[in-house]
C-alpha cells in the first residue's frame, strides 16, 4: 500500500500538535485529517474510512481511552495513543482497551512515523494459513503448492518468499534488486528465470501474462482480481 493511499486521522485538542503532525505526515505523502475532540472524530469516522488513528489520551470531554474502546467495538482500525511520558499504568490501560501502540509525549515526529510504518507493515502481511487466489491459480503458501487447471506444482522457498511479498502488496512494482533481496538470489538472469517459472505456474498463457507482469525498465508487478 503506497503512502498516498493511506489516510490518517489525528485527534488532539492541542492545535499546535495537530498542525505539526499534519504538516509532517503530509510531507511524507500520507493523506491526513484532524479532529480536536472525540465528538468531531466520531463524526469523521462515520463518513470516512481511515487506515490509522493517532489519538491523544488527555482530551476534554470523552478522553482517548473511552474513544478507543468505542471505536474498537465498531470498526477494525489501528490506533496509536499519545500519552504522557512515565505513565506506564495508563499506557497498559490503553493497550488493554485495544490500542495498537503508544508514543509518549513529548516525542519526535520521526518516532511516530516509525510506529506508523510498523503498523502498516504488520497489517499488510498476508495469512500463510489461508488459501490465496491469483486469477484461477490456487496458492497454498503453507504447503508450498500452486494449483491451476487441476494441475498442482510445488514452489520452492525463494518463490514462496517472493509470492508472500507480492501478495501482501498487489499492484506494487518490485525492482529486480528488491526481488533479489527477498529471494536471496543475486544474479539478474536467475531472478528473471524464477519469475518465468512462477508465470508458468500462475498464468493460463505465460507468454501473455495477465497477473505477473513485467514493467519495462522497473521490474515486476502482481495484479490480483
């Protein structure tokens, strides 16, 4: 998921913090909205989908703990709490209520950015235990098999690693260098051969691939219907 597709909601009664985080995260190509209290946040959540909510604990009216509890009952969205440093019990309380992470105030925006990236990375990881489909091809990453037209073929560990990353990030172009790092294969020719083998297992017509495509001059991309 590219940054410019990720929508973040910042909920904080401090105008300065809202403005600072909005400017900083916007500069990193995230879509950023803000709310100054729980009521405003709930109205926005009702009409828009957010990928992450950054939520201050200490706010007038409904506080961050109660809002976390209410949000988590209704929708599945990651929440990062902004807490006062040293309040260990309060941080534990937030996690018990369903918060996914917390950052102690004062904090560096870069620290918050790292927390956001970690959550995105973890959320993007696919479940290896379930069956995935690429067109008509049935992918069982747990058993390391790929089945198309009732013909089942094995995939090796390098192919599995590449499929895990591509299935986690459909539509993203992976350079040969990235694929090399993921698969543990260093030579470009060997990388191309591996992709060709995967195409033969995935595509009905490997010479005219519909799903695992080459982006000339950039690398490879996996499209999923």
